[in-house]
C-alpha cells in the first residue's frame, strides 16, 4: 500500500489511490514493520490513518511494539501521531507464542524423518 502511494506521480493520482485505501469497510495492513520506510511512507500512512480515523477500522498485524515503530519509520515525526490515532478506541490483541509456520515446519520435518526410518528398517 505504502509503495503504491509513494509511486503516484501526480496529486490527482495520489488522491485517487488514497481514496481506494480509505473506501473499504475494513483495511487490513499485514506485517507492518517487516520493512523500514522513509518519511514519505510515514506521511502517507498518517494520511490513510487520519482519513479513516473514527469512521472505518484498520486492522494491523506487526511483530513490532509501538515503541519500535521509530525503527520502522526512522526520523518520521508523525509516528507518535499515527500510533495515537490507531490506539484511540482500539482493541490491541497481543499474541505470544511460537510461530505457526515454524511449528508446522517442525511437524513436517518430523514426519519425513519417521518415513525415512520406516524405509530403512529391514522387514523381519
């Protein structure tokens, strides 16, 4: 979403894309914080959050605490304001646990090991 917004070459195309991200009943932003972004990206996220603020929900998944958002958007002055708007009247769900993908990968590896052992065991 942020790269799409940054890539707009005119004010009118940027406004059309902002409208696109402000229109859905629910906006889902997955894995925020996986990459770091510059000030322009932060400003555009602020714009989306502000336009949706108190009217339409945003669901964000991230592995970063709010205190770490400064690493995601280094030198961006609007980070505190973005977080402030996001947490106002929100529900924060913190999930502590092992990665489901890692768990699934371990289970698959275990199945493969058992299958190899079965093939190597001579029949009696």
